[in-house]
């Protein structure tokens, strides 16, 4: 005879059913939705924080780079001023007819240094004009004491830009260590302009008694190497050959437009 069903207690078949987990999400949908919103909030919050941190790091790095560039240029400009003052002094002592022309060239050079060298990049034509004036002033100063060869190949196009005063330390270095009235002084300077690059080749025979550090090549060249690292990282080629008799530099830069 079957047992009567008791609606108020467990049934015989209930003992064979596996225990069921509590259905919190079904019973409390509000908590499930709230936890999802909180999760999204924290994702957005940390993502925004990461963006702000990255932006601050980039700003600090840019400020650091700008500070280093200002410092490096400040190291080059006094060196230039010292050399050009020597040129003016020597021309004044000689009282030559080239003095007035030299003053005009020097004025153009000073204008370039004072008003354009604080920019990251200038027109390539300006940099080459600066070098040309510098070489002509040096030739006026040393007259026949040095054999100077300076030529430019290629076409300088409008809009081609270069870092200011990036070439001149190598040219200055050649005149500093390659001129001696008692010896056979030779300096060769060649600039080659392409559509996307410009190269400078400088050679001088060592005739000056001043010793050049074989590793660095002088303070001006060291600063220029640092500037190249900051402004042309991965976009330049620099080769320096330094031995007991000769010093040569080859520098290739990819132009900015």
C-alpha cells in the first residue's frame, strides 16, 4: 500500500536529488548589475590614470630634451664668438680693404647665431651660407698660409631644413688644427645635397701643435655628437678618422621638411 503524500515534508524522491546552489544573481539582480558597473568604473579609471601618467612622462622627457639642447647650443655659441672676435682683431690690425666686407659677413653670421640658432631646425640654405661666410673670413685671415678647397654639389631646394650650427664645429675644428704658416696646410670641405639628405665631408692635415683627443676630437665635437643623438637619433651617419697626421669627418643627415 503506497504511503500517503505529505505536502509539508520531503518526499521520497527528494532524497535522490543533488543539492542545488543558492541562486543569488537570480534572486538579487541588482547586486549583479552593480558589481558590473563598479568593474567598468575601475577599468576606465585606471586606463585614464595610465594615459595621464604617460602624458606627464612625455612632457618631462620633452622638457629634458629642450633643456639639453639649450645647454649644448650655449656651449657652441661662446666658442663661435671667441673665434670670430679673433678674426675681427686680426683684420683690424692689418687695416686691410677686406675689413669692411668682413664686418658685413660677420654681421650676417651673428644675426644667424642670435636669432636663428635657438630654433630646432632652420633652412639648409641658411646653414650653408653661414659656413661659406666663416670659410671666407678664415681665408681672409690666413691668406696664403692654408690651401682651402670648398665646394657644394647638388641642388639646395626650398623647404629643406637642418639643425642650426650642426656642421660648423667640424669646419672650425679643421681650421683650429689644420693651419700653420710654417707647414703645408691643407683643408678640404665638401657639402653634397640630395633630395632627402645632406652630407658634409671635412679633411685637414694636422699641422697645429694643439693635441686633439683621439676619442672625442674636442669639446665642440663632443657637444655636436650629443646634439646629433638628440635631434637625429637613427637619422644620421657619422664617421671620424683620426690619426697622427690627418683628421677627417663624414656626416650625413636626413633632412627635415
